């Protein structure tokens, strides 16, 4: 039980870090709460780089010790040069979706920039439990951010923010009055939040066993070495899962849908 209490605290700490950087998620969460809903998180997403000193496992290790198990599914994003896995907990805690930018497939500029960032890190920090929400461990400047973003929005986001939740996801299945994604999306837009329309506002279909939508990340003020600039922060996602032939809800992800969800942090 102590382990579960610690895991709940750990999840709450991640949520607090996330909403501090993404106030719109707290506002949306409050809208649901005021409408009488009990919001359950479907999954939490984290970003990193594929690098000998980092990689997916550097984040995953902190969840594995709490009883999470790595799913057999692998996800490949050829165009964005990303690889991802997801992790599930036997007691229904939110799934953890971790992606990494494959540095061996990007331009020398990105590879050298990120390598320089990683070399500024204290190697021990990766093993600290709070690593998954520890932020950035390197000096940044806005011009480098813009140059990274021109080639890889993903690279620029991790460069600017470091290690922290990229998004949390509302489980539509657990909502009473908004358990239809069309109705939920209308509710979000009526309250003046912009949805990600890349590939359509709804990604996936009931036939694929997963429907997703997400807000566009609002811009926030970020301190760079050469000044303070407004750049896209985090976003809030919504997921509706459908039963498989065995009657259980599908727990995986769809790469082509996730590919479009990633664009929620693109500059509007």
C-alpha cells in the first residue's frame, strides 16, 4: 500500500508540474469538475532523446520500479524520426507513453546541439526519481530554439523545456456527460480553447478502437539565455477507447494518430 501511496504522490507531483506550465489544462479540468465529472487520466506522455546517456529507459526506469510493465507494442514515426513505447500498471494507474528523437537520423546541427546539451548534464541526475519532471539541465538561447524548430519541433520542445510531462490525457470513457468525443470537443471549443485540427479534430476511429483529440499548446513565457520569449508549452489530450473482441478496452496507441497529436505543440 505504501508503494501505491508513493506512486499516487508521484503522479500528483507530475500533474502539478504540468499544470504550472500549462494553466489551460487546469482550467479545462475545472470545467469538467464543475460539470460534475470525476476526471481520470488515461495516459501521460514524456519526451526524450535517443542517446547513450539518455534514451527512453532513462525515463522508464522510474515507472518500472513502481510496478509498471513495458507493453510489447512499439511505435515508429518515420517522418518525425521518433520511436516510442508505452507502459501499463496492473492497478489502473495512467499509462505512460515515452518517445525519443532518434539522433542518428537527424541533421548534424540537431545532433551536435543536443549532444552539447546532454554533455552539460550531471550524469547522476538521470537516476534521481524526480528526473521525469526536472526540467532542462543546459543553457538555451532562442535563436538555437528557432533553428531546431525549423527542422524538428520535437527537438526544440525538449531543448526549451527539458524533461517533464508533455501532456496528460482525459479518459473520455470515465466521463458521464461527455463520453462522446464529438460532444466533448464541442464543449472544449465553446469554452474558447483551440483544438488541434491536423488530420482532423478527431484522430482515429471506433474501428481502430481509439479516438483522440487535443488542445493546441498555449504559448507561455520562457526564459532563454538571450531573453524571455513566448513559445508553445504543453497541451491537454482526450482519449476514447473501445472494446476489443474479448470485451476488454484496447489499451495501446495508433502511430498515425499519435503522429498528428505530436503536432499539438507546433506554433499556431
